[in-house]
């Protein structure tokens, strides 16, 4: 497995290069992931359900929020397997 070594540069130099739009050589563009717009929501759950969610999240090694997102995404992909790209 090859790893790329990023060039080292002082913060002040990086800031100047950033302002000039010249930072690509300092970034590992292979690891960049697209971020999709998000919207914060609030959902009320009974305490006993949250306790079970927390146990399940701990087993998987993720946060409660991440687990709920994973579950919702999985459910949506099962219901609409060809429409998932449309929702992002």
C-alpha cells in the first residue's frame, strides 16, 4: 500500500497560499470525500429505546447518532435501492 507524504509548510505560509488558491500540492486529494448538505432535526425517543440504541451503538463502535443515520440509510436503500443518489 502506498502512502503519500504531504509537503510540510508553516501555518502562515499555508494561509498565504490558501488565500492565493495554491494549496493543492499540500492536500491529499485521494482522501477527500464529498459532504452532502445536512439539516438538523430533533426526535424524541422513549428512554428505554435510547438505552437499547446506545447498547447497539457500543457493540458496533459508533455513536448513537451515527448508528441511527446508518439504520435510516439502510432502510431507505432497501425501500428504494435505485433512488439513493437522488436524496443526497
